[in-house]
């Protein structure tokens, strides 16, 4: 779970710095239907300022979620706290459920490997961690009851 959260964090850092570069819009999104950031900035600089603002905010929320989930997994789940596992799972799932469907509506073209690949990789690793944690927590629960 922590490794998955770390991948989310690294993605957020790259996303953050990409917001300040002029080489494209996002990771894996070089143009919007052939329009470059420079062309859009020439049309109306406020548009690019607004897009940068949204990208920085998005990066911040991805990073904040990653830090929270990593902390919950490292300290709470490792200590056998079910509420920590549930909270650590709900946070990124909520973000992914809201954000991912928009990527498949055809509003713009992107390189899905660069754009979504790291998120999918982090999610797969995170889910494997959740399964491992669930196995550990379910095996620990009867032992804890017996000890009481």
C-alpha cells in the first residue's frame, strides 16, 4: 500500500513541475486537438494561467492524498487498525472514481501509457498491498479475540 502511495506521490510531483513547463499540458498530453500551449497562450494568456492553476491544485491534492494514504498504511494498517485500512482505501478510490471516467469520453487525445500508466501501476501495486493487509488483518483478528 505504501509503495502504491509513493508512486501516486511521485506522479503528483511530476505533474506539479510539468504545470510550469511549456512542453505540453499534462503528462502524455502534448496538444489539445493539435493546439499547443504556446498557441493557446497566444490566443489568451489567462487560459494557460487558469490551466496551470488547475494543474498545480490537482498535483497538490494527488500528493496530499498520497501522503495521507501512505501514513495511514504505514502507521495504522501495520498496527492492525481496520479504520486505517478502510480510510486508506476510500481516499484514492474516491479520487479515481471521479477522475478516471472523464479520460474515456473522447474530449481530447493523449498518450495513455504516459498519462495514465503510472496511476494504473500505482493502483495495481496499492490493490496488492490492500489484499496483503486484508489477509494479515483477518488472520490477526481471531488471535486478538482469543487473547482477550
